[in-house]
């Protein structure tokens, strides 16, 4: 099932590779969205606010592991493009040891800092007990998140985007079934939603790990026979940690905005909790297309096929922008019915604020679509540090403007929503300027 992206029609290869990734991550979103739908409909606004704020925190923690795995995946793709089997095996071993160690540390820190989360996120007292219980269970799934993302990143790096989809499909279906059973059948409340998520995560994590170890020849005897050189560990750490910083800074900014949102009370918390799920679903396909594009570029960069890189970039920009325009139109038109999927129709204040969020942010998905392509391109060409720079520009603008604008009485909460697309477009501008600069050409030896 491995696909060599250095051969065949450029756009067809890229789109066929991207489709299972897009579908897979949409299913992955079902973990928390299923919780939100069921909790919001049957347990009330306080429970919805608790689960929604937890989602933002868990997205931040997951982004650390996802960034590490994505960075390693870029190295895997380059090695695969070069046909360097020995180097690929060494990179696999080095990255597993590095990321597994960070996962253990992250899990310990999450439990140690559990009670400090309330202060950092400014969680109202009436929501905290529900949120604390939910997080105490959810943190138990961090190891499963590592397993799934590590082995999925490897499989995608060598051109197999189907198997990760299969395991996610099973896991997402299981999560919905367990949500209904634990929350509605057993009456476990938000704790039931958390248990359903964690069990489902371990099904996908352990399942994909077992499959990869059993089927992929690159893992045969790898931890028994292979010695990892310091230079390889350094390379893996460079790619992984910089990509991790890019992903985690992006989500840390969102987490800081979550704290600001929480300070405006339960209504704004609940509206943000529902709207951000819609938002994540809307632009998740564009994000995954950017990741598929990154694998395509990395394989061709390793194979030194510059013309395919240029052709792939042009096609990816056109496809991404067209899709973003369609998404923006859909979210704008259907903002109310989308909010009513998560919130009872009687909660008019929550729905009204959520619609305002979607009308502001949803109109500018082209900005985030371009940014995801720039992230993927710089990671694939061995310059992940530039992705960090773009993230700092985007999130620095977002956080700074959110606090500034929302403090102006005439602007208030909408200032938080407007800060998001402004940050996207400033980062896009910086990324495009650097892309055409002489420094980029000297660094990568490629003229784009």
C-alpha cells in the first residue's frame, strides 16, 4: 500500500494520497465532537463549557506529540525519497526513543499541573469540578495519542495514508457507541464521555502499532540490532522539536485565547466551545491537504525532482484556495443550523454568539489554507524553523489583538474573533516574502 509520490501525475497522486488523510482526521475530530454533541444536548451548558475548554487544552497537549511525529515524518519521507533504507531504519529508531521519552514526561506534567489549570484558564467555579474530572480521565489517553500519531506519521511518510484511516474509522465509531452507552445508558455524565474517548484512543493507538510492527519490513529487528548515531538523533531532534514548537505555539496561543474567552462567562465559553468544533471540522481538510502536500514535497526533495516540486506547489495552491472558498460559503450560510447541532435551540444567547464567531472567522478560510501550505512546504524542504516564525507571527498577532480589542468597550468579544484572520494574513505575507527571497534559494538549493 506504500505509494511513491516521486512518480506519476502530480495532482492525481497528491489528491489520492491526501483523501484518506482528510477523511481520517475528520474522524479523529469525532472523538471530542461526539462528546460535545451528546454533552451539549443532554447535560447542559455547564457540562458543554467544561468539555469545550478541555478540548482546547487537549488540542494543545496533542499538538506537542503531533508536531514531534510530523517532524520525524518529514525525515522519513526524505529518506524514503532517497531510497536510503538504512538511514530510514536509523531515523525510525531514534525518533521513537525521543518521542516516547517526551510522552512520558508530558503525561507526568499533565497530572502534576492539573489543579493549576483552573487558574491559567480562568475557569469559573461552577464549571471547574466537571472539567477537572473530565481531564483526569482524558490525560490517561496521552500515551495512546503518541502511539497513533507516531505510527500514522511513519505510514504516511512512506505513502500509506489508508491504514491510519482504517484504524481511526473503527475507533471513531467505537467512541460514539461508548459515548451513548456511558453518558446516556450508565448516566456517568462528563466522566463517561472521557472514558469513551480514552478507550477509543487506545484501540486506534495499539491497533496501528501492532499492524506496523507486524507488516512493515523497516521495523524488523530494528530495536535489537540497530545502533543510532548521534548525528541521526540530532537531525531527528532538529526536525521534530522545531515542528513541535510550531504546532504547540499555535495551540498555546489558542489556549491563551481560551483563558480570555472564559473570563467573559459561561455563555461565551459555551458558544466558543461549539463554534470552535465547527471551525475545526471546516478547515481540517485544508490542514490535512497541507500535510499530504508536505509528504509529496519531501519525497521529491529527497529524490531531487525540482520540476515536480514546482508543479505540485502550483496545483496545491489552486486546489486549496478553491476548497477554502467553498468552505467559507458553506459555514457562512449554514452557521445557525450548525450551531444548533451542538446547542439546544432554546439557548439563544449561546447560538447568537456562536453565529457571530462563524461569520467572522469562516469568511477568511483562504488565509489559514495558505498558511497550512506554507507550514508543509518549509517542513518538507528542511527549514522547519521558518514554520515556527510564521506561527509566532500568526499567534502573536492573534493573542495580542484579542486582549487589546476585547478590552475596548465598543468592541468587546467580537474583537477576539477578528484577531484570528488578521493573524493568518500577516503570517501568509511573511511566508510568501521569504519564499521568494534569495535566502530561501540558498538554503534549499531550489528556485520556486
